[in-house]
């Protein structure tokens, strides 16, 4: 660019003026440049004006710029003139000319005019992260220009180049600013030309937070041998900021170890420090998947912890408070300050009590629920030991004890009843008397425990229970120590089996035992019949004393009798007698059986059963008798009624079972000697029919196993001992599902692949078949689809290396191979006689053996008849359509295929409501396009025909009605707001749904919308229009006549007749009772949601209407005015007519 002449002549010199005019005529090729070349309408842009092509020796300086016929003085700077652009009334190009200060004629023409633009406006700022990981903000607004001078300014000093996306969106990288810990709130401005920035506003503010937060790590030490959970915290809002930046996904890295996923909490970031090498390491956090890392100066130290030898006790209640003694495996500095403990992630209350250099005591804190946690020793809040297990459990409540009294001289075994908690028979327990020495107790069941009390002085004593030997629970009720009772005689002392109904005991101290029972051996009688201090009468158990002889009561044999049994008295619920006597009480020995194996037999088979019992005599002949029920034997004289048995030992005998056929039933089994008296006990054996197995589906599969095999047959059942599928000698697979006609199992793994036999095992019984299962990849299995339309040509995919033919029933399919897959085309249904039922897909080997690999089902082709738009989600950019038709088969494979203006768009998942309605959700669809949809039941074959949806930008209004004050939704309209029911078509459930009435629009269906006035009263003649997007309104809206101060409708509509055929055509007389001035006013009827009828005015309040054709049989009728009524209503309570 040439410099302007440095000299300046007098602007009044005539010679110079003539010379300038000559130069203007000869130098029209000179150019004028303005930078920047555009700016806002409000003016004020400071521009630099430069000249090019100025002839040499030209010595005049120029100071005035003419733009839009306005002269603007300029300030001369070296090679340019600095000028301020004046305001402009309209946007667009403006011609610029340069003038000397002494002349109004232009020096030369300007090429590239100055452009006036609308001022930039910012409406919203949102923070986001670009792919290159530069933090940036998105700025939304208006009037953004794609200019290389486009700039963003943060505050007053930090300007950066912006990236233009559209006229309403730009992105700006965030410049580095050292913000104070409390953050820095700055104004963001936009400039199209890099000079004039947008006006500041509250919507255009950006909060800087400190790039290096004040972060803390707790704890700061961990063990080299264990994983330590640490928490990174910061100043207020630290967790929320990290969650916003990371989307809740963070990585933590300790030193050079592998980065692990962390968890973003309200309090901060939770990370796991895995075991590492002793020493200090840095801690880094990544919020972008490891592409960049934050180093906040945090350090974590791995230390070798002191081993904990044991913790005593190792269990305690979830309520906490247990004093736990921690025994260290090696000495430590007992003078260390601040020793404490941590149970899991919860520190103990207060400091630890140091017992010695190897022991300390900590109080366990409360826990939220049952759990096993690790106990650590801490010094000054940092972990200094390895972890040892401590178990939190729900502590039972001990509700009562029994007996409540016993002898003081020798103590008593009592039973404690516990409630709550999950305790097993192997769990330890303790008890103690009045705070004395801890005594071992034992759980008998989950709710009963026994404890042997020691001798004690006479009187009441407090009983306590503990489940860790440290925390004690007081038992409800007290135990009374008293003098011991003594039994001196039993009458009778000898009797027959079941013949004794009561026993009398004599002794001393028997009175006052309370609720007690008698015991002879292991047999218990009923409650005491009579009690005195010296005599007790005991009732016998059901059937008499000795009717049931428990195992272990067989004493010294003496002529078939048992003697030497203990006689005693016991309080109810106790496990130790209040008093006892060893006295010879004789009973005849019973013949007893306890179990039989197998417990189920197969009809038609004779099986040897094993009977287990007691007192079997090998020298005597034993027999097994089967009967239908207790006391009723089977058919008299049947060969299988009584079967001879063999005694093996004194506790085992073998018997044959009878052969039975017919229905399943239970038989009763008893054993006898020499055909005489039967055993007192009887056992049940169930006969089951033998299963019939017809086929396997499929009968071939992959050697890798894992394929579901269905065993088809009858009389199959589940067994408590298990039901199994047996593949050869090794493949025993448990049944997945069992019915009487089918059993499902998984095929086993077979490394070699083989043709194996198949058997079914039900309990102890194995049922062999002639069926074979082919386990080889050669046969493979079908991958789908498993169904298709009746027209055929569906392509089925198989995973197989088999190259032979595949058959659908007996029809060979046309197949082709690709790698490990075989693709076969299904034949039309007419090839199978139009039978819509599952058909076998099979492979035939060289021996012409048929191997079923899958099943295939035909269905009638889908018919699509109509599409309706259900809803629009503008935020997710989706819309949902309802497709109506026939032959829809609800399944997870259903798909929708979409065409936009005749071009393929997408395939999406379909949701079937019924077999005539399917929902399709489409993404990125322009509703103004022509949308066609096809449906597929199997996800592969789509309906040959499709239905088309054509969007209408503006809906159509066909009728109106003013609802009563209680509103269409049952809610009272506040402040007398009124609801207008609009009937039409093409209404869309969108956030921009609007009515021309003031207030809100409520979407009901695509043909019905309620317009609710926003308070006040609806009055006068109104025209109601509806818009789906707030911009495009329906045209030719209907008028609605209403009056102010109209709280209720009082005009009634009478129809005569009130019924007629649904085909329409009925002439109906309509009377508007209570109305006046109707002459010249048109009236129409809305019948339900299906049709409307125009009416002719007759006279007075009568109209004549012809009813339309409708589908439903009962319809509500609404009337609407479309003209101006003459006169006024008789009272403020009148309004537009509406029948109810």
C-alpha cells in the first residue's frame, strides 16, 4: 500500500483545486479499503480507511468519509485514516467515499462497500468438551456471521477466535484464567468483526472455577498387601463439578499402577488403591476416559502393615458397642499417639485402649446391616496394620426360658427361646447366672438353645445369654433354684405294648412342678393328670405307653422284652428332667420299620426294595405286606399282596415289590414275622407309570454343547431326587423344565463329537430309549428366523458344516453356503396343504437318518391399513406412530421399515399392542415428508404393502363446544376459566400445541383438543384456531358464541326421536329450550367423534337435522352455533346449548 503524501497544501488554493479535479478524472482506478468492512446497525465501529493506487507526488491528506450521505471526520494515522461509522436505519451494503476536508466531491470510488448487520444477541451458554479435549462453550443466539474475524470475549481482556456453526450457534474455546478458589463469574460477548461486541446480559455469563481445586485425600496411607478405599474431597461443589465434567465416569491412578474406575459422590471421588510397592506415589484423576489427567498434588503412601493375629470376639451385634480385643502378630510402639481402629470404612468411637505392646481394645461402631468387614489399627488416622475379619450380625432377642425352676443342689438344663437373627446349629453361644461365669450353650434349632446351669443358692436368679462371649442379653423372666425332687416308685412297672394308659409315680417334692410331662425311655406321655407332693399320675401317649418306641430305647433283651428304662418328669420346653429315677420298667419289644428305598416304583416292573428298621430277627421268616391304605389290604388272594422277604441284619431286610399297572397310587408297606402281627409303623411307596419318549427336538447339535433339547413324550414327571437327561455314559444333564409331556435339558459338551444313546432318569429310575443324539458341528443348529409368512422365500440361517440337503418336513429346501453358515429358502405354505402349524426342519445323513435341528412356523402375511401419528418428542428428535392392520404376531423380532418420500430411511424395533396395532418409533424424521411404513413379524420378511402418513402443517377444526365449569378433565377451572372442546383432525401432542384463545391447549387425541382459558371469562363471538407448532394455524376456524358471567349452562337440547339406525338418514327435530332470537342462526350437531349434521331452522326454538352414519351405537350429541343470535339470554345463567 502506497503512503499518503506527507505535505499538506492550503485547501483554498485554486491551483491545487484545479489540479485535484484533473487527478479525479485521471485516477479513477484508485481504490479505497475499509477494515473491518462490516459492523452493527447501531454504528460506532472504528474502521481504518486505506488508499491504494494514489499517484506519486499527490500531496493532499484526506480526513472525511462519506457513507449513506453522512460525512464522518477521520483521524489521520501514518498509513490510514481512523473513522467512526455512523448508525444506519436498515441492514445491507452502504456506499463509501473519501473526501478531502475542504471539498464535498469524492476523491475516488470505493470497491467493496461497508455492510451494516443486525447486532449479535446471546440467549444461552452451555459448557461442553470437544473431541480434541479443549474445553469450550456453546453459545446460542442470533445474527452470528461466518467471518474470520468472529471473536469471543471473556470479561474485559480475554478475547479468543470463535468457531461459526450456524447463524444461531458458535463455539468458543475457554481461555486460561487463574481463578480464585471461590470462582470467577465473567461476562461473555460475541463480535462478528472482532471489534464491536454484543451487549452484556445475565444470559451471557460464565463461571470460572479454580483449575487446581483444593483437594484432600482420606486416608493418605494404605497397605501394600490390600486394596484401600480412599475419598478425594474438595471445596463446596467439588463433587457436582466433577460429575458435570465426567458424566459420572472417572478414572483414578496411583503412581504408575493400572488406572481403575472411580465413583463420583456428592462428597467427592471414591477410588480404590490396589496393593502396591512400599512408598509414596502421586494420585491422578481423569474425567475424560484417560485422555488427560488432573494432578492436584495428592500423595498416597503404601506401607507394610503390622499383622493382626486375631480379634476377640470376631463377631458382634449390628448395633455396635462390642469391646473387641485386637492381638497383634508383632510388637509395635505402644507410645504411638492417636491409636484407633477402623471397622470396614467406619472408624471406632474414641481412641484405642492399649493393654500392652501387643494388645489393644477398641469399641466396634454400629453397622447398617449384617456384613463381614475388616478391622484395621490406625495411627493418627492412617492405617498401620493388615485387616482381620469381624462379622456384624443381628443379635437375637431371648424371649423366655423353661423350665423356670430346678434343683439348687445340682443345677438344671434349661431351654432358651431366641427370636430374630440368622443363627445356625454350628454357631457358638454362652449363658451365665446373675453375671457369673460364662457357660457354654448350644443351638438346638434356629430359635432354641440349651444351657446347663450350675448349682446355685436357693432363690431367683437372672439368666443372661451371649452369642460372642462378650455382649450379654438378659433373658425375659427369672429362674428359681429350689430343693431337688425324688421319684421312689413306678406303678405298674411291667406291661404289654400299647396296653398301659397311665403310670403312677411316687416320691417326694413332686408338687409345684407346674406344666410337666412324664418320660419313660424316649417316649413322652401327655400332661400330668394329677399332682401332689408325693404322687403323680402321668397320662400315656396316643396308643398307650410303648406304642411307639424311638430308636435307642432297646435295652437288655430278656425273652423279647426291654428293661432298664429311665423314668422321669420334665417341665414343658425343657431338655433336662426336674427329677428322675432309674427303675426297671418292662415293655414287650416292638417290630419297627423306619425307611424304605426306593420310595417310588415303576408300574409293570418288579423291584427289590430295602427296608430299614430295628429288632429284625434273622432266625425268623419276615414278610412285606402291601395295602392300598391304612387298614385296607389289596385285592384278596392277589399274588403280589404279600411278598416274602429276607432279613440281612437286625436293622435291614429285603423284599420284592408287586407288579402293578394302571393309574399312579400310593401303597402302604408293613413288615411281619411268620405272617403274624404287623409292625407298628407303616411306610408309603408310590407307584408311577413308565414314561413314554417319542422324539428329541432337535436330535442333533453342536459338540460345544449348551443347546436346549426338548424331550417329547408322555407320563413324565419331576422327582425330588432330580430329573436328568443322559447322553451316552457321561453326559448327565439336569432338567431345566419338566411337564408331563416335555422335558427340557441342555446338550453336553463332547470334544470328539459322537452318535450317543439317550436315556431319561427320574429319581432312582433310568428309562432307556432307542433314540440317538448326534453331537457334531456337522449337523449344527438353526440361528433363525423360526417363523415366516405363508408366501415362503424366508431365508433361514444355520451354523453347520453339513453340505447335504435340508428338509422342511419332507420337502427339500434350496440352500447355499457361506463360510460356516448355510442359508436355505423356505417353501410356500401351499406345499404343505396350507396347514399353519409347526413343521420340522431336519438334516438327512448318508444313512437317510432324519435329524431334527429346529422347528418352523408359518403365519399369515402382515396387512398394513392405516398409520396415525401418536406423539412427537422434539428433545429426543423422535416421533411415535401407531400402525393399524391385521395378522401382527407379537414377538421380540418385530420390526418397522420406514420410507421417506419413496426412499428407504431406516429399520427400527416394533412394539405390538395387539395383533392389529403396532407402535413404531422413528428418529430424525421430517414430519413434512411423506412417510410409509412396512411391518415384519420375524424381522426379515416385511409386508408387501405399506401405509402412508402425509403430514399437514396446519390441523383442521370441524366443531367446537363450550364445556361446563368443572372442565373436561374433572378439575375445576380456576378464576372462572372455561374449556372449549375442539373437534378436528391432525392434532399432534407437541410442546408447541397452541389455541388462539388465551390460555393453554390440552392434547387428548389426534382429533380432540381442549382449549382452557387462562382465567377471567370467555365472552362474545370467538373464532378458535389450533396450531401444532405455535406458528402454522388452522384456517377457517369456527365461531363460538358465549356470554360473560356464565357460570352454568341452562339451555337444554331435546331430540325427537332419540334413537335410529347407525346407517344414518333419520330426520330429527331439535328443540333448544330456553333460547330466543334463533332466526337466521345456523346450527349443527356433532354426533360423538364420528360425524356431524347440518340443521335447518324451522320456527321458534326448533331445527330439523338429518343424522349422519356412525359406527358406535351410543353417542353424545353436541350442538354449536355458527351465526349471530338476536336478543339476549333471559338470565345470566344461560349460554350455548349443550345436551348431556
